[in-house]
C-alpha cells in the first residue's frame, strides 16, 4: 500500500502518522479489512470525496512536503474500535439529525398553525365587522323607516286635526251666525221670558251658592273635627306609648339591679368558697407534705449511717426555702385563679350591659317604628278623607253643571218654540189682514150689505195671550178649536154706509 507522509520526519513517527492517515481515510471511504488495494482506495475516494478533502487537509496540517511511503498494516482491534466509534458517532448524528428535523418540522407546523390562526382570527374579525356594519345599517334603515312613518303619521294627524278644526270653526261660525240671527229676531218678544229666566237663574244661583257655602262650612267643620280627633288620638297613643316605655324602662332598671345584686352575692359566695377550697387544699397538701417529710426523715435517720447525718441536716436547712418557694407557687396559682374569675365576671357583666343596651335600642327603634306607622296611617286616612271630600265637591260641581246645562237647553228650546209660534201668528195676521182688505174693497164696490163666506180658515185680529203657548203637534190651529179637520166659517157683519 502506498501513501503520503511529511518529509524529514522520523520513521516511527512516519509509520504512526501513516497508520492514522490510513484509518482516517478508511473511516471516510468506507473500506475496512486486512489490506487496502489502490483500486479499492480509488473506489472509496470516488464514493467519498469528502475523505479526500479531509485527508489533504490533515496532510497539510501535519507537514508541508510529502513523499510516497509504504503503510504498515493497521491493527484489527484498532480498526474495530474505530468502526465502533464511527458507528456510534453515526448513530449520534442520526439521532441529532432526526431531533433537529423533528424540531424544524414542529417549528414549521407551529408557524403554519399560528399563521392559520392569525388568518382565521383576521377573517373572523372581518366577518364580525361586516356583520356589525350590516346590523348597524339595518338598524339605521329601521330607524329611518320608523322616523318616516312617525313623520307621516304626525303629518296625517296634523292634516286631520286641521280639517277637523276647519270644520269645527265653520260649524261654529255658522252656528254663531244662526244664533245671532235668532237672538236678533227674538230680542223683543223674549225680553220678559229672559227676565223671568234670569230671575229664576239668579235665585237658583243664590240657592246653589248658599248651599255651597253651607257645604264648605260643614266640610271645614268636619275637617277640623276630624283633624282634632286624629290629633287627640295620636296624643293619647303617644302618651300611652311614653308611659308604657317609661314603665318598661323602670322595670328593666329594677330587673338589672336585682340581677346585679344576685350576681354579686353569687360571685362573692363563689369567691369565698373557692378561696376556702384553695386554702383547704393548700393546708392539706402542706400537712401531707410535712407528714411525708417527717416519715421520710425518720426512715432515713434509721436507715442511713451516721456519716449521712450531715447531708440530712443540710437538706433540712434547705427545706424552708423549698417550702417557701412551693408556697409562693401555690399563692401565685391562687392569685391567677382569682384574676381569671374576676376577668370572667367582668366579661359577663360587660356582655350583660351590652345586651341590655341592644335590647333598649331595639325597643326604642320598635317604638319609633310603631309611632311612624301610626303617623303614616293617620296621614293616609286624612288624605283619603280629603280626596273623598274633593271627589264629593267635584261630583256636586258636575251635577250643578249638568243641571245648568239642562236648564239652559230647556230655556233655549222654550225660546225657539216661542219664536216659531210668534212667526206663525205674524203670518196668520198678515193673511187675515190681506183677506180683510180684499173684502173691504169688494164691499165698497157693491155698496151694500155683503155676507162674506170664505171657504178657508181665518183667525181673529186680536189674538189672545194664550197663542204664545205650545200648540199640539196634531191637528190644525184655528180660533174655533184645535182638532184634526176642524174648519170654521167667519161671518162678520159689515155695514157699509
């Protein structure tokens, strides 16, 4: 096998470097085995051009000049280790490549999904904007239609109202003109009737005014009496509530005092009992302790030798201090117990006072609520009475207005009937006067006594006052009678000289 190695190098180093180059070349050319032929090396170089480049770079780094040398056959173990290392590196590279590819694929997919979400979001936003704009346009169109309909209805109502006002004004003008004409025609004949009607209306107004004054006076009196009764009742109820409240307050104070006395007695008895119990317990403990100490001392004195007498005497000298300390502890426990009892008693008293104050506040609030309820009830009754009186006054005014309208209509009807009767009488008088003139002319022509027998009905010249009264609707009016088909023949005797 031939190869390249740097010039001027040592043989051993040259061989090692040749082996490294050979292994490096075989690793990248894919050729492994006991020997490497030039043809196989060329085939490996053709299959792996990167190996040639790496080999040239390695040779360049490890020496400038190169000469052709003969390589030594590499070791089998070295080749196997190199192959295993190459396989391990290839597996690591494949894993890294797969991870990188997966990461790249995930990034691409994530970016694509993010872009899709952005596009969907923009599309949804655009759709929402279009929908909102469409709804806004529809609402505006509906508002425009409603406004136009409202304007049309208002114009129609205004036109109808104007037409009605014109009709009413025309009718009123016509009615006023007719009334003025009628009043002008009946002024003379209707004076007495109008005077009598005015007199009657004046009397009716005076009577109504007097009744109204009496009714108002009675209403004021009734209102004053009602208010006085309500005030008296409220005063009585208020006084009763105050008396009851004062009694409750007195009873509550008495109960509180009794409760305080009873609690004080109970607490004092309990304190005395607790103190006696503690004293008895302490005395019993001290007696028992002393007895026990005496027994122990006697036993120890009997059992111990004489050399322990000194220790016993020392302990006996220390015993008063120990007893004093125990007594102080017992007294401290008694004082703590007493303080806890006093604190509990004070807490109970404070809670009782707070409860009493809350109950008192609740009673006062309930009392004020009751008074407010009574006041509102009285005010409601008063308002109902006032509304009832107003309704009665309104009904009386409406009744008076109806009566006045009825009297006015009756007066107008009587006036119209009187005018009609007057016009009828005037026409009859004119007709009779014409007939008399004709008869007089005929009599003057004949110059004699003429019996005039007209075939039609005539009325006398001098009409009685009863002619202004109402005539029957059926029948014909005449001076002789008023019945259907009645005819009269007037035969005046006229003497012509």
